[in-house]
């Protein structure tokens, strides 16, 4: 209709003619995922203060893209309004000539031109709550795991490659030799300040360890994430439709046979199913939406490494 849509980008330049590294932070590909938007605020706020007080700390360059799908963020929806398109499924080179696809191509081109490392912030859907984690596609694991363990996450989950990833931002950047880390945390339409603070500390640690920021004093202690390969994830699913009542807290270290919760029939006052854990492990995904159906995911457990 003749209007303009802009991707906002905040840049913190290096004191060097050639930056040590260039790191970009991206949020808001899905308009209902708000943790990343808040994280970008924390990063911009902190780096702005540091730029004023200690500009010499910037040995590298930082770019922050806090709202890369402004149309969806404006309506707080996952998909680009009117087109009903998922921006994170428009990043492949063979996409159509629609406005969202053109927007996606422009974002990839800009990131490719100004980044050595990209961190892409996401949140879960309305059904599942996630511990702070980084998800890596298997074909890129050797290059990405050393970066992922610097980020103060609970879990680094290596996925097998699948066609569904081929149109995502992370996959396309990694194919273009830009190291892209995909962060998942919390649940959509919410801001989890404790998770965000944990990830924020991880991002500052990443900036320090890659030489982008040169700060005095020892770095803070960070979590050593549990590294999880495809065969180390157990999915717990509901066998009945009903209301899921959880008996566990996200992040718990559970034992085989521990009670996860129950599925109840509220109309008849019956317990349809008592759900227990199939094995020991870390509970890193937990269902938040009580209404379930047969086969609905209730939890994911990161299993210990088999030695």
C-alpha cells in the first residue's frame, strides 16, 4: 500500500580498524516470542552504558536486531499477518517473490555482510516450556558446540538434519559459513526474567570469550550445559485426552519411575492416566498447556551420556 517496513539494527563499533569478531543478536522472527526481544533490550542497554564509560572495551563489533518481524510483533502473532507466513520458513534461496520472502532475504544478506557469529533467540510455543538451551543441526555440530558451551545454557541439543530446517535462518547462515546458534527458552507470549538473565550473562560471556569485549576482572562462573545427541532425548506423551496436572518442576533431575503427573477427566472425576518417567535424566521440556490429546507431548528428558 506504499508504506515502508524497516528492520531496526543497533550497532556497536570496534575501536580497531579490523574488528576481532563480529557478533549479531537476532530476535522477533516470530511475533509471539518475547524473551528474545527483552534479551536484546538488556544487551543494548548494557552495551550502550559500556560504550559511554569504556569504549576501548569494544575490540570487536556487535549488531543487535531486536525486532526482525515488526509486522508480527505489532500484532503479537507467530506468523506475518495477512500473508500468514512463518518468517523462519522463508530463508531458503528458492522462496517466492512475496513481501515476507523478500524481507527474509534482506535480513540474511545483511547478517551475512556484517556477522561472523549470529545468535538467534526463540521461545517455545504455548504448550511447552523449555529450559534455556541451544539447538544445533548435526552437520554443523563440530563448529558450533565450542561456541554453545560458552553461553550459560542448561542444554545443548544436537538434532539430526531434516528438510524442515532447510528454510530456517540458522540453517541458511551456517551453510553460508556464518556460525549461527539457535536459542530456545521459556514459552511464548511471556517474559521469563530468570531465564533471560541466565542467557544474558551467557551472551556477555560469549562476547568476552570471543574477544569482542575486553573487560577487567575474571569472568563469572557459567553453567556447563548437558550435551544431548539425538538418541539421548526421551519424549513422554499422553495416552489419553484430558487435563494434564504436573507433579514436577522444569529443570528437575528425575529418576525412572518418578511421578511426572496425571491426566484426568474433569467431567467424570476420574484419573485417566498416571504418568511416570521412563528413565533417569534432566527434565528440560514440560507441558504448560493442561488440555491434552492422545499423543500430546508432556515432557522431554535429556538422558545421561552412555559410556
